[in-house]
């Protein structure tokens, strides 16, 4: 079992390593003092404190020199120990959290020492009043390691007066009225569905300002893609396929070429440490990678989107833990806040999502914890057309894999969206597909079968209502529509069946004083 001393040591090492990386973070660790650290780490913290107090430099080089001059470098483990502190630190993002845990363990250590001292005095036969006074003073000394909480905000700063005095700025979009600028979004799909092509094609569209799969680019600009699964050689091949396809459709000019060269930035992160969050001492914390990505993004003018592909390569912890998923989304939110760009993450679906296929993929089909989709502001899902769904579009079932459905599964800021059908052409490039127009004899046969299957159910309901002294109307019949309803069909399809049955005389209608009713 891990002791308090071991846990405190891990936090101390993380905090000192963070300070060696970024001495400007010193104020975030106050009011720690040397007594909160183990003897070895206390010497390093004291060197920092002395340098800060004197207004001198406190980076890794000067701290090493200061320890060496004081004769403390070898006692702490030499330059190798300081190097390991820097190498092993998760970063500076959670520095205040490290400090709080160090204070907590320090207070507990002092409390144990106080109680042990009290027991010794009792054993030595000291007077109770004397023991009580000494114990109270010792407990007071221990309690100062837990400072009083400071207000999170000045309440006057939270007034909405300024919000009422001016009109809000209009929302900015990347995809007009669909994908906002400056949010965290999610693209969910199964492996091989085309989500990586989707993100790369969107990136090219944002760079050029040309429509993306028929959707308007509201704010063209630069894009940064971080790809965790594909080597640069594969990204090279995909880029060429997309550009070649656009040229073939007359949608890529010389000026577009110049814009893509200037605005599109891609990094293959295969084999790299990509974690934005990681497990540390039993909890998921942020690493320093988001800060490094933000520093990279700061070099790119007019950045509009950052792509992370896929989520599984960038998040640490248990993918089925809602807490761990929330910490990851928060880490991505810091990247969005630092850059002002939309961060679009590619995410996998689970077995249920893969089985659902096109037109049925929902948020429940996403891989891992539900907090992932709960935490983002926008999400779309791509589902491949299943073989048993192909007939309704007059397609050969063996061609079904070429077609995918794109639907919104979360859209906090935009209007309801009807979605898109896409076709994966040769090479993987996605193009819009006109699915509703693809009809054949098989579709007619399927429609006839559904009509013959549904008509007896409609007649049975009308007969049942009549026997119970009630009347049936078209409106009441349509209450049974929906894929989970009695007829297992959409409202539009059911209406078609009812109208055909009326036209053929299989059911009849009668108008009376209370309205229109159906009968046999």
C-alpha cells in the first residue's frame, strides 16, 4: 500500500519539475514552505525560494549552480536527480493541484507528530493541563498548512450590467449555421468509414474557402492537424488524392494551391507521446502537451481549426470513466481557449454503433464514457450503409460499404440539420451522394411487401376499436409510426400505406359531425 510519504514525494517531484520548467509559475505554489517537503526536496525548494526572494534567476541552470555552491547538489542526488524531475513532470497545468496535495500531506504528517508527542508526554507523567496547552499549540501550528479559502471571484465582476448595455456579438461559424468557430466538436465513426478523409477534406476547404461537401465555409483560414495514426507518407497520399479529385471537378485552382500551401499544417504524431491527460497518483491530470500545441498554434496566423485524430491517441485514463473523459475534454477546452480555434476530434464508435450502421447511429454508439459527447458542444456521426439497408435505395448489397450517412448527434448552437449522404469514391475521397433518387424494381417490390404486411394490422386496429365502441382516425393510426412503433416504419411511409389502402378501398373513410373516421 502506498504511504502518505510516498504520495507526497510524487507530488513534490512533479511540482519541483514543473518549477524547473517554468519558474514564472512560482506564485501558483504559495503559500508552501520548506517544511512541507521531504528533506531531499526541501533543499531544492529552498533554493527556489532564496532565488525568488533575492530577485535572481530561478531556472534549471541557476538552481543547479545555487545548490552546488551551497554544497547541496550531491546530497539531493546530483544533476541526474534534477534532470529526472524535469523529465518525469507531467507539466505545469496542474501546479496548484500539486501544491494543495503537498500541503494536505504535510498537515497530516504534522498532526501525526503532534499526537505522537502528546502520547509521549502522557507516558512521562506530565500534568494534564500542561499537555492540553502544548497539544493545542501544536495543533494550531499544524492547522496553518490549510489556508482559508479565498473567493473565486470578486462578486462585482460577475454583474451582468455590461451584458445588458450592449448587443451580443453575432455567432461566428466555420460551416455556416452548422459548426461554430471556437468550440470543441466531435466526429464519430467506425474504422474505415472515412473520418480521417472527412477532416482532411474539411481542412482543405477551410484553407481555400470553397464549399465542403456542399456546405458553406463561413470563415476561411488556417488549419493545424495532429494525426496520431497515420504516417506522413500516408497523409501525403491522401492529400494528393483529394486535390486530384477536386481538380477533376474543377474545384481546385492555382490560387487554391497557394492557399493550401500557406494555411494547411499537418503533423504526423505516430509513435509520439500524445497524451493531453494522464494518470498520476491515481487521478487523471493534464500534461503539458496542450500548452505546447497552443504555443505551436500561436505561430500560425488566422488559425480556425485544430484537428486531433483520433481521441484514443490523445487521452489518458480509463476510456469508460466519465470523470476521466471530463478531465480530457477540459484539457482540450484549454487548447480551444488559448487559440480561439475550433478543436475537432475524431472518435471511434463501439460495437453497438458499428452494428447500427447508417441512419441509426446515435450518441449511445460512441466508444467509451458518455461524458465525452456530453462535454463537447457539437458532434456528428458517420455510419456506413449496411447491406440490409441497401435495397431501399436500389443498391446492390455488395456496394453498401461505399456509402455513409453523416448526421448531427449534438448541435447546441445551430438549427436542426437534415444530414448528408456521402459516397466514398476510389481512393477514399468523400463526395455527396443523391441517395433518394436511386430507385429500382427491388424498391418497388419492397414497397409492395411492406404494404401487404401492414394493411392487415391497420384493418385489425380499426376492427378492434369498433368492437370497443370507439372510432379510428388517420391521426390515431399515425401515433403508431416510427421504427420502434407497431408498424416499424416512418410517419411518411405509413401515410403512404393509409392513402393507398383508401384509394384501393381496403379501408374506407366517413365524415360525420365529430370529424373523419376510418372503417372497413
